[in-house]
C-alpha cells in the first residue's frame, strides 16, 4: 500500500530521522519516523477495532495543533478514513451543525474545548478521545489508547488516489463553511509542486498555522513529512516563541501571513533572534507590505517568497521568487509547475494582460468538490475543468499575477468598483501604521463607502487628517475611505488573517 500510508513508506526509508517536534508540550516531545509510524499504527488499530472505523468513515478533531493531529491524519490514511478537523473558534451550535453534516464516528478533542464537546455529544453520539485533562464521561485518554492498542501494521489495499484523505473547511463568510474534499491525488500533486518550488531534503520548518487550516496541514507540513524533513509544531502562534523555535531548531523554511511577520518584528526577542539558517520565508493570505520585506532583509538577512493558495486548490498554487519580492511587490508570482491559471471576464472568456477579472485554475491539485454539496461542487468548476476562485486578479505581460481583491470584499461606491486591498497597501506605506483593514459600509448617497480600521505602531502618533492626506497623495478621491477608526487591536483568525466580516458586522450593528 503506497496511497495513504505516508508514514509506512517514510519509516521504511528513514526510520531514525527526526520527523516531528511537538513544541506545544513541556518539555518538547520529539518523534522519529519509526516512532510516528508506530503511533499511527496503534491509533489505526483502535479506530478500526475499537470504534468500527472503515474506509470512507469520518474521524473528527477539535484540538490545538500537536502530534495527536498528525497521529490521526496518518492513521486515517492507513484506513482510508477521512480526517475531519473543526475550527475551534466556532460556537458549539455551529460545531453541532458541522458534526451533523459530516457524521463522524469518533471525535478527538483538546480539554480546552470540553464544554463545546459536551453540548455536541448531548445531541450526537460519538466515540470520544481526549488529548489531555480528565475528559468527559465515557471519554478515553488518547495516549493510553495508543499504549493499550496493538502495534501491528495497518494497510487498506483498496485505497486509491481519488479517495478522500481529509475535509478542510472553507472560511465561511455566509452560512456554514463548506468542506473541501482533499484527495490523496491532490496531496501528491501538491507535494510535487511544493518540492519543485520550495523544499529540499533536510529542510526544517516551524508550523504556526492551526492544523484544521490548509496552511497548517498541507502547505509545508505534509509535503515535508513525505519528503523526510522535520516539522516543529506549535500549539498556537506566539511571536516570541516562534523566533526562539526558528533559532533553536535551525529552521530552514517558514511560512506565515503578514500579520504574523508584523508581530514578530515587535516581539521582545526580535533584536537578538538568530535566523541565519532560514533559506527563505514564505508569506501568503494577503499582500506583504514592502517595508516588512525590507526590514527582514536589512535586519535578519532573510529573503521572502510570496505565494497564493486555497483550501480547494493546492494549496501551493503560485510562487513569487525572492529576487522579485520588491520588484514585483504585491504580486503572488507565477503559477506553480503543474498549475494552469487564467483571468476571465463575467462571460468566462479569457482576458488579456492588464485587465482585471476572476482568477480561474486548472490542474491535478484541485480538490474533489465539497462534501455532501453537489450544487456548490458543480458551481465551482466549469465545463472545461476550470476552478473559479472568486478572486479578482490581473496578469501582466510576464505572466506575474496580482490579486486585486476578493469578489466578496470589493464594494461599489457611486458606481465605481473599490478594492480594499489597494487602499490597505497605501496605508501600509505610512510609517505609523502597524496594521489596517478597509471594509465597505452603507452610505445613503453613494451606496457604500470605505471605512479604514487602523492600529498605530507603539511609540508613534498619527492623526486622521494625516492619514487622509497620505491616502489622497496615492489614490483617486473616490477610493479614499470616508472614515478612519483607530483601534488597539483587530479581530484575527486562528490562521492569522484579519476577520473583516467581524468589522463589517460591528459597523452594521452600530448604524
């Protein structure tokens, strides 16, 4: 069996190589590929024999990142089962809806989320495994379950590349998040793309994305473990801890979003952190401000790669080489090796360079639609196999792509399309702006107008009038937001992205 049994193969090739460091534990726990494979086999035996898990069944997770996440992912691979990780930020009623939709047989959870789990299992009966603490009644302790289970290889020979390995939930701006079906074929092609563009044998990364997110599980973690490298896991993002881990474990690659990099530069250990082993850092999720590229390069000698990916495709889709980080600032780069991309108009016709349209993608690292949602699956892919991303983008003559904005973030003011990302990039040029977000808000005259939320850097001051003047220097008048609100903080998702929908909701409730 080679499809799905990733650790079985890796334990054969490099059994004593360090695979994972769980830095969320005190002290840190380390695992070789042999040890990690043993854990996955033990868990797979219990899932099959103790919980009745078979090929195609769902195994749910509601947990902070840790080795248990990988134990479950790889055990599911051996069984042909489907890892179903939930966003721990959700309300228990939302979790219950997702449980009812995906119908898992087992739920593995962190003690922090026991209250939510109790509410869920009052309605939906599940086998429970708790990772730490005392656990709920009838819940088994995860580590004891492993130690009590047989250590014998588990394989499911009829697993194919088109079988689903896991479900990754989309952000969900309206209604319930959709569950993208991640096949073993998608994982394999994404791994190949990632190795071609990013990874090498011997690489070490620190993963600070939550593992229910495509960034945590599939950007570098899974490709690097297939390649035989080392992944350092953190429980949650903490800028000071990340800088320490990058130095302690001589990390060679690291991926984050702009807000994470901004937080790292203001951490107390930033001046002393030795990041000299990093070959590069990758930024995604939003355009990386040039001043951050320059600061990392000047103060730490670090080169940046920028990229773009999504739950439904890749997630390795585009890459911008380090030498282009400033010259092509704001661009997501060119399509990865086995990815086709184009820009289309509202009639799904290709647009020439320089014109804004929807970004569509085609290639073998596309997901297999949405779980139990045939209508949404059909709507996302056209008759020629192009996946419609919902992102507005533009391509230049050299085939460098730039995301202009999400269709859902764009707003129309007085008949003109306004792209918040463009305005945010201008705000980031001001030396006093640490973080910002622009959203469209209702206006009786213009339909919608822009509102900017701004965090000012510590020790600096700036007035609304100064920021208005700054934006007017770079932008046409109709693009300049009509109001600015200074904030001490902005709502940030577990993946490090600014939650604009919460800002919109706050604005609407106050009107």
